[in-house]
């Protein structure tokens, strides 16, 4: 099937990385990460980015390629990931999207996340907001896009600026642009496989063990290194689970070990949000582990799902 790709998703710590590699070996594919934090450089431990050993010679894309002080967006991800996917397809291989950032995955498949942007224009609009005030900018937006303006508060700088940016670049209101993109046919034909645990307690135990392993491997040193490099605490990268909690402990003069409990709790909450996102979707093929991942059975089920989908 033209434009076919395979998705391996699910909550954190369920074995997506290994399953993706096994499937890439079986079907002749390359992996594109769909993890909103693995994209950043210098954050391999806290984001559980695959090591060279774990990659097993399979090509991986969009891992550790963006400076941690930059703010990466879903539209940028769609542009970068589609470029990688199209290149993989052009070489007769299968793109395999691996990760738990549902918005990235859904936007890539549908193409709806690719909203045009212009950094210089956004900066000018941002400066204008700062000088003119939120009320004036919201009034300016209302003249061009009354529907979007009616939903926003004058203090919502980010969305006001973004709506004005979209209108300036496309001549359409953001509502019109969003509706038009939703009516388009999906950009890719996808077979989606979701991994998780049959028992939520097993998932949480796996998450806790992963956090302990990250601390053992040097997560605290990784956070310190980013701060020493001047990555601001307000950067998107520093809002990642693990980094935010350890940075806060360091700022307070406390032992970073005190953050472990908070990291585990935040990770469990994140897993619940990921599962909630997946529950809203359709067309998912679920593989539920019992106690420990059974990759041999998972590979057999996944192979059947791929064959039935007709993506290859």
C-alpha cells in the first residue's frame, strides 16, 4: 500500500523501543521517534533514548538532534518526520514510528499538524503584544478572526500571536485552516499497534524500576550538565519529567535523591494521560503484556496486524 507506515505506541516504559527494533529487523524498516523529549540533545538518560546497543544497527531518526534550549513544536515535528518517512519509503523500506507522544503521531498521519510558521513574524507579533498589550492584540485578532478571538483571553499571548501568525501567512482564520486540514484524506496509511500491561500495577512497577535505573545511570549529572550549558529552566526540554524535579531540588539546595518519588509519581500520571489519549482513538491493535514483556508473542501478533493492514 502506498504511503504505508507502522506505529508502535503506548505509555512510557512498556517496551516500545525493543519492539520497534524487532519489527524493523523483520520487515526491513527504519525507526522515526515520536517522543517529544527524545528529540533534544544531551537528554538520553532521562528520556530513555535507545542506546547504540539497543538500536542493533537499525537506523533511527529524530533522536538527539535539536538543541535543548530550542522549543520544538508539533508542526515542526510533522515537517521533519514526514521528510524522514518519505525518504524511507522512497528507498523501499518501512517507516516505523515509535513513541508515546500521541499528538505527534496523530498529526503526522493526518497531516493536520503542519501549520505554516514564520519565526521572524512570530517574534514581531510577540513584540507588538508586549508593547500594545493583550487587549489591543485580541481586538486586532477579532478584526481578522472573530471566532478564534471569542475563545481567547487577553492574557493568552501564545494563542493570540499564533492565530495572527496563521492568518497573516495563509489568509485564512485558524478555524478555517483547521477545518480544511481535517477534511483532507490522511497523509499516510498506518497500522497502529499499542503496547501496555494487562495489570496497571505491573506498568507502575516497570515505571518505578526505570526511574531507579535512570538515577543509577547518571540522570542527576545529565540535568546538571544541561543547566551548566545555560539551558533555561523555562525551556520546553527542562519541563520534561525527571529534569524539572531534579532541577527544582538543586535550586533548593536539597539532595537530588529527594526528587525520585516525585519523578515516579509524575511518570505514572503521564502514563495515565497517555492511556487516556489512546482510549479516544480508533483502529488500534492492542498487545497487553502480563508481568513482563513477551516479545516473541508480541512480534507474532504484530506481524499478523501488519499483514492484515496491507501497509506492505
